[in-house]
C-alpha cells in the first residue's frame, strides 16, 4: 500500500524529538508517522486472522482492532491528559460513526448507486451502540446531579467517590458484556458467519503483496508496528498540550477531532474499498465493531488501568460530548433504518461530522483561538 511510504516519518519524528524541535513540528511528524503504523498493524492482524480459523480470526480482530486507540489513549492517560483521553474516547466513536461510515457510503454510492444492507444486522449494532451510550451517559448525569446539589460549577473535572465507584461498576458491566459478545461469536454459527464475512472484507482490501505474507512475517510486522505505535504515542503524549496551546486548540477539540483520525485511517481505507466493491454490509459491520470495541472494551479498560496509574479516570464526560454522541447515534439509526444507502446519505454523514468538528472548535472561549 502506498500509505506505508509514510513510515519514513517515524524515524524523522524520533530524530526531531531527540533534537528537541518545537512541539508543533514534532506532533505533526509523530501524528503522520502513526498513520502508516496503524495501517501496518491492521494489515498484520488481518493476515493472521486469514491464516487461522474464522473464530480465532474474529478473536484477533476483537483483540487488536482498536490497538492503536488503546495504546495512544493509555500513553495520554499515563501522562495525565485526562480531558484529552475522555474527548478522544468520544471522538473515536464519532469519527467512526460519521466520517468512516459517511466516506464508505459516499464513495460506494458514487460507484454503485443505491446500495442495500441487512437491516437486522444494523439493528443489532444500533441496539448495542445505544446500550453503550447509556452506559457512558448515566455517570455523566450522576456527576451533574451531584455538582448541582453542592452548588458547584458543572464540569467534567469533578471528582467524587460515588461517581468513581459508579464508573468502575459500569466499566465492569461493559467489559463483561464485551466478553460475552466474543463468546457469542465463538459459539453461535450465525455470528461465526458474520465474523467470516468481516474477515473476507478485510482480506479483500489487502494488496496482492500483503496477501502473500507468511504468518511469521505478519507476526514480525505486528510486533514492529505495535512498538512503533507505542513510541509515537509516547511522543504525542508529551507534546500534545504545548502543541494545542501554541495553535490555540482546546484539549476538547484535539481529543474529539485530531487524535482519533490516526487510528481511523485503516478503517477508512477498508470501508471505502469494500463499499466500492458493493459490500456495504461489510463496511458497516467493520465500523460498528470498531465502535463497540471503543465503548465496551477500550473505555472501560482505561477506567480500571487508571486505578494502577493513580489518575482516577471516570466515565463522566462533559455534557457537550454526550450530546454529540447521542446525536450521532440517533442520526445513524435514522439514516440507516431503511436498509439502503446512496451517496447523498454518505454526504449527510460527512456534513454532520464537519458541523460537529466546527462546533467543538468554537466551543471554547475566543481567547483560545488563533485565526482560522
């Protein structure tokens, strides 16, 4: 894949970081370097999934599907960037629901016209996403109520023992639900078929060279990509705050819009390719699986890891993040409820994503901003 040529930015980013260049150039180089690493990690996982049984392949995709998001968010959490971590969790979901799905529908519709997909599968995914949103919204409501009772300023930095315990319990429930979902895929024939279809879509997106990778080669590239993602994520965690301050970008905007883009690039590539092959069902399946991995696995796991790191990450997000998330899920359910898609529906998703990105840009005091 031509995108792998961007791997040259990885050593350049490391060199500029070692030479103490400005945070702006180091962040940009590290971010660009993260994109091909995310693609390489995704491709390696897909090759290994295709080399194994469908069920083991499904487990590999479930385990490594959001590895880039998890590694990057863990590095940010360890450096104390709590607000960016929270915003990035919501941003990853919004980016997948609106940008990835929108581009897939738009590009697939341009080539194939009207595309149909299974309403039953999309309905099950919508139900799971709705449940995940509820699990994220309820701690926020609890935090707002407690702050209102105390007459305090309502903000997501609020710390409260009851809120933290509630977040831990919600996180545990979501992790257990995610575990049962994997078991369900292993033990239910229909789900095994769905997993096989997803792997087929991913395999179809690979170039000829990558389909010729051996298992050993895929494992080596997987380890290299994971190490590279960890290095780039560590650099980003150190420079993201001064980068935002120098450009007048709030932590909210950086987390919602910028950080999720690196991990979303492989999903965008695969989604567009499968949609243009008139396999929109598979594109939507990949996107919905990614959303569930973030909401049911990555976010709850980070809550528990914060116990070890002493950062006390809760599932209390600010009300604007929750409003955007609920709106995105609602729009997804409405737009995909008819069982068919065209390029105009994809354009609607993209327009909503751009509107939300602008909203989060201006959703801070004017003193933060530099001229656009």
